[in-house]
């Protein structure tokens, strides 16, 4: 069981939430509105995230990942920006568990930003588990977009088996209940833009971890 292991009233966790998650409503700003920022605002936000990614410790990131969706979402972004690939297994576990809504999208962004075969394996495993469940509208589109992004980056075709005619993707999209449908290429484009912003922020980091 991966559940939320830390009491949200724990003093240390409250400090982390205040400094890394709630400050400037950071957890709310890490969404599609990034794409609407003017260049100066975008650069300012990227530098702010880089400072946070540099400052937070692995222990503190672990505390955030053991908490609610706001904390997990923010931690995933900071992990991506700092290049902390040692958190890959943990993010893969959290993605597959799908316990906290709104965080899975950030896990997909982080895995796509790491961009290795191991990350593609985790995304494919998620799609294998959740595309057969049309009743669950979780992060299937984010995972598909992330895998498409990695395929485009590396010249691979890992996603092909999910996109066959009447295959897993179409069965999930058209299965009940009704879902908002977009072309897979749109999810890929969005994921590429999120990864680009994460990489832009990473360039402001003073150190990178592996």
C-alpha cells in the first residue's frame, strides 16, 4: 500500500507545504496556464522553480511524495527540474497506484523529461494496466502523450501497439462513460511543451543530480 504516510499536520510537512507547495500558489500554477505566460513571466517562474529544486533535499521530496496530490504534483516537478532520476522507481510506483488525483499528469511529465528507455517502460506499464479500464478516466491521455513524446525523441515506436485500429486506446476512449476525446498528437504536443518548460527551468539549476 503506497498511501499517504505522513500526517498533514506534522510540523515539518507543514513547513514544506508552505515553502515549496503553497508559496505563490505554485501547485496551481504548474498546469496549462504555463503556456499562456509572457516570456518575462515564464523565465521568472522557471528560475523560481529552479531555486526550489536546488534547495529541497531528497528527504523532503520523499515527505512530499508521501502526502496529498498537491505535494506529490509539486515534488514531481521539482524532481524533473533537478534531474533526480533516483526517484524514477518511486514515481513509477505512484503512477501505477493512481492513488492521488491530479498528480499522475506530473509523474508523466517527469518520466518524459527523464526520457530514457526505463521511463518508457513505466509509461507503457501504466497504459497496459489502465487502458483496459474505460471506467477509469485517470491519466491515460497523459501517459500516451508522454510515450509518444519519447518515441518522437528517440525514433522508437513503443506506442504503436496501443494505437492499432480498435486497439487499446480506441477501446478506452469509446468505452463508457463518455470521455473528452482529442487526437493522440495533441497529447504529444502538450507533453512536449511541458517537458520543454521543465528543461528550461533545469537550465537555471546550479547543480543536477543523477
